[in-house]
């Protein structure tokens, strides 16, 4: 799978590389040459190239590229948008090229350019672009090929946030490894096609630089884990999932979670739900079994009347999913807390299960196996007792810090879902806006629980579920459109994903 880096990890990789014999200067030379070659290979008949440059090392990469492209026969202009270069390496490389190409501080040069390369700000950018910079980017002709150098200026390469007026690239040439924020939104929409340029990092450098490894989830993860079944298999080989979900008014949640779990290979499904919900589930899911629970007058599960029988079923379960459509009452809070602390099998917590423990979060540390949580950003904010913007502005650190603090695997949902454990991080880019409706999360929770009950570890279960969930969503979009597709269409599309090995 493709590795990603945070901006801090990238700086660490450069430092370690310099200490191990590939100097900062050589890294810049490598970056500039690769950038030049990529621009050349995408130029076609375009000949006039303008580099928009800042004053740091991002500009230095552009100066090296400009030198090579001049030698290749291109018409080169350099526009210094932040004054003269300041970093030592940028100054050095500017001095080698300044007398052989057109250099100015006039941004109107872009109006007559075939290719515009943005080397203004690098991976350390945070905040907002000023009005003059926005105007410069807006005045780039639509006909020009727009190439971002390492990251589009105006984009935050950790959070994925963008300033108004961010450079909108057709191609982003990123150095060493892609940056995490490029696969978060909205920055991903500004990157265009992402091309990774090898600048000479060894595998050892990457391993030592990354305090926690980050992967972009791909089919490789699925193919290496979901293997052909043996001919003499039986249902017990694929786990027994206890799903404690649903209530009288939210029975659809446990139905969708249960069906998704079965579609992803769970051998046995038992849905524990209030009686009316259990009856509906039995009709919807004849392949599963039900455990009717006693409920209060509003149709929510009671604690004292049900906990003993639930514990009997837990003893024979491979995993337990709790929360989808469960409701938040004093009884369901007691039920969720008891199960999180005492379940003799792995626990997957979603929706109201998350809400039930939000004010009792320390109980996660008492779980016997690493728990899996699948919060959307608002639920994550409740868990971390912060505001929604705090989560969305730093999804990476929100997920990683939570996973480490509570020894949990967390799938922080949303465009570019982040799956984190204390040991590693996955970022996902399957899926589409048509999945943004009630019930999609129940489907994902059932899928995650299915993989967990089949014996996959916590973070692998979540990462595979998120990736396949998105793949099924993409198939559903093709069949029904983003507007008309439903979560149940995602479930039915799982058959296409697995049948065609469309991972």
C-alpha cells in the first residue's frame, strides 16, 4: 500500500536523509529534476512555462526544475511573488538560473503562459492567502496546465483545509511521499492528479521518520486478508456475531447492520433487540437469529431484565456490535457500559453506543480486547469533549490521539475516512456523496463487526470495512445515481464487490 507522510514526518525524513548521506541540497536537486521531467512529459505542445515562486525551499525546487526545462528547450519565466528567495538552498539555485531566464515580480506573466507551476508555499502553509495572491491564481488562464509543486498553495497538507483562492491544480507533483492532507477534503479536490516524485528517500529513512505509519488503503489490504474459503468450511469458521442494536422506532438500523454483516461473511448472526424490532428483523433477515429483549414503554431495551441472557449469548460470541439504533436512556447507558467493560469478546461501538459512553469514556480502557469505534465527526467531538471544528480541522491528530489514549481502533467517518489505532493509520478514498444519508453508518458498523468476528484484528477490520463500503457505494452510484442510491443499495452492491473482486 502507498505510504503517506504528515508535514512533520516529511521534515524528519529530510533531516534523517541528510544525516545519512543524501543532503538537503541533493534532495532539492532530485526534486527539481523529477519535477522538470514530469512537466516535460505532460507538456505535449505547450512550450511557455511560468513558475510562480515564494521565497523558501519550494521555490528552490522550482529553480532547479527551471534550469532543466530551459535545457530541454522550453521558454521559462520565473515570477517572484514574495520578493527575493531567502533560504540558503533557494538562493543558491536561483543564482544559477536567474541570468538565463526571464525573472520578474510581475504576476501578469501568467496570462500568456501554457503551463503555470505553483511553487509559492509548501507543506508548512497554514492560514489564509492574502487578496493579491488570490487574484494572481484567479487570473491564470483556463487553458493553462496548472501544476502544484509538492502541495497546492493555500492548502494545509495535514488537515486538508484550504484557504479561499487556493491554487487549483490539474497535477500535483509531491516529493518523497504524498502528504496526508492531500487525501483529506477539500484539499483533495484542489490537487488534481497526484504524482509522487522519488527524491531519494530510502525505506529506512521513511521508517525512522514516521512516528506512526500512514497508509492509503488499497485493494492490497483486501487481497492479502480475504482469501478463498476452504472446501470443508462450516459456519462456525466465520464467527458468531451478536448485534445488540435497534429499538421500536429505529429497527431499520439493526436490520441494515445485520444484513451487511452477513454479506461480508459472518457465519452466524444473532440480533438482540426489543421485541417489536426483533420481530421485524426476523422477517427482513431470515438468515439470522433474533433475541427479543424486554423494553420500556418507548421501545428501548431495559438493563436489569436483559443483562443476564445477553451475557449468556456473549459467552458464545466471536464479537459484539452495540449501538445502532439503540437509543440513549439510563438503561441503555448501563447496558453499553457493562458490555464494553465485561464482554469476553471484541466490541464494536457505533452510533448510540458511542453516545452512551461519551461521558464515561474511560471505560474503554477496561475492555478485554481492543474496541472499535465508528464515529462521525459530531460523535467524535462528543467523545473528545470538544467542538466539531476542532475535529474537522485536525482529523489526523484527533483520530490518532484518541486511539493511543484509549487503546482503541477508531474509524473517523467522513470524506477521506481516517482509521487509526495506536500502531498505524489508514486513510480511505473510496465512496461518494451519495452515501451521505441515514443508515450508511449502520451498514459500515455491521461490516466492521463482521470482519472482527471472523478473526481480523481491530484496525484491519475497520480499514477493510471502510474501503469495501466505499467501493460498494461507488457501484451503487453507477446503478442508481448519487441522488437516488440508498444504504440498502450499498448492501446489495457488496455482492458485486466480492463477486468481481472489485477491490
